[in-house]
C-alpha cells in the first residue's frame, strides 16, 4: 500500500470536529487559507495537503475495488485532484489452500464494506465521493433534522492520525494468514488413500500442516483419522 509518513503529516483532528468547521477553513472563504490567484497555486496545494484528513467511507458489500477505481477516475474527470489525494482499501496478505493442496496468495480486506479516503473536506470534494456509484455514506455523526420526520444527514468525521497509523501498520506487518474452506463440523468424503469413499465429520483443521482430523465410521465406531486436504472433499 503506497502510504508514506507524509500522509500522516498533520495535527491529529478531534473526533468531534464538524464538517461545518472544515468548511469554514475553506481557502476560498474570505480570510481563510491561501490565495488561489495565479502564482499562488503551489501555496494552495500545500495548504490542501496539510489540511487533508483520512475519512472512512461505507460502500456496498463486495464493491470496494469498484468504488476505488470509479472514484480515482472521477477525481481526475471532475478536477478535484488537489482536494482528494488517496483512496485505499486496507488489506492483509493471506494464503488460500485449494482442494488439490496448492496454495494461492490472496489479499483479505481488513474492513469489508469500507474504503479510506485522504481528502480536504469541502462541498465539492464531499459531493464527488458521496455521488460515486456504490458509495453509501461517510462514517460520521448523524445530524437530526430540525423539523419533519426522517433521519438527518451524516456529518463526516475524520479519523485520528494514531488510528490511521495503526490500520496501515497492521497491513504492512501482518504475516500471511493461511485460509482453508473447511472447519470443525463440516461433512467430508475421502477421495483417496486407504479410507477412500468413507464419509465423516471434521473435528480439527491444521492449515499450517495442510492436514485435518476427521471422525470416520470404521467397523461401526467413530475413529479419528488424520488426512491431507487434497484427500478429502467437503460436502455441500
């Protein structure tokens, strides 16, 4: 994940910081931020970078990568590249054991259903993210309506710097976890070996050894037998 120390180079924002206060700091507001007149673009860019925060965005289940791709395209198309800087899906490495005993390297999402966005929060940047297909909403504090029925709007709340560091540190230092599509209680059929065609129930799984222990009915008695993953098939 392309995250550097510069991405955490800001004063930690309190969790109750409001979007309204963010908008008050918008550079276009009178007396706030740098001038965006010709010759001051560099100063404005540094201001946005310094004021950028990480936000968690809830997305439709299974659409994390699609949202990341669409949002990165929209950032360029809608010309907010100076407001929205990064879109990340925190992931940790894992190794999936297949039925034939082979191993496949995969990435496992740390927070399924969420993406993290580093951005300077103003109306325009908020709209670009919020209106991206499959985006549900920013994570934040719900604001009640002053009148009428129904829920209010969600005020985006920035993640604290220490929290963001902890998330990305976990993705960088996590050792690959071995994943296997079998668990105690699963029904299996033995495909090869001296117990071929026997049926049983898994009682223990040892991914690091690519083996499992199952109870097979032998001579009318449940007998624990150790088997290789590629010797068995899970019954649906």
